[in-house]
C-alpha cells in the first residue's frame, strides 16, 4: 500500500466546505509571505541585513515573513519591505470565482 501524498491529502481535505473556507481565507497571507521571503533571498539579503536597512529588529522581519503568523502587516510595512529589496507594491483585483 502506497502512502498518500500531500497533494492527495489536500484534495481530500478541500472537499470539506469548512476546510476550504479556512484555506481560502489564509491563502493570500501565506502567498504574500512566501513571496516576501523569495524576493528577499533573491536580493541576497538575510533577515538581519534587511532589518538593518529598515532600522528595525530581525525579530520584526521574522514575524512579517512567518507563514504561521496570525497578524496582518500594514500596507506601509509591506511597501517599506518591498522598497528595501528593490521592488514596489502593485495591488490588483480579480473577480471572485463562482462557487
């Protein structure tokens, strides 16, 4: 018997409407944090170096990038982070998919 993959588990779990709703609620914040980390690394910066540029503590950068964080960063914080790594923030809206 083969062990189920994470993908299999995810597909099965998302069939549950409550799980799907929670997943969709957290998905945007998770993707944002993953992108912040990837862009910081692409810029060749550690959390410590970025904290120094932003005149803050490494723990603040760590908390901002933590995918398990329950707090939402302010838009101005994300803009400052982006500027420090050579980016600017662009927000776009897309229609919700019919459920």
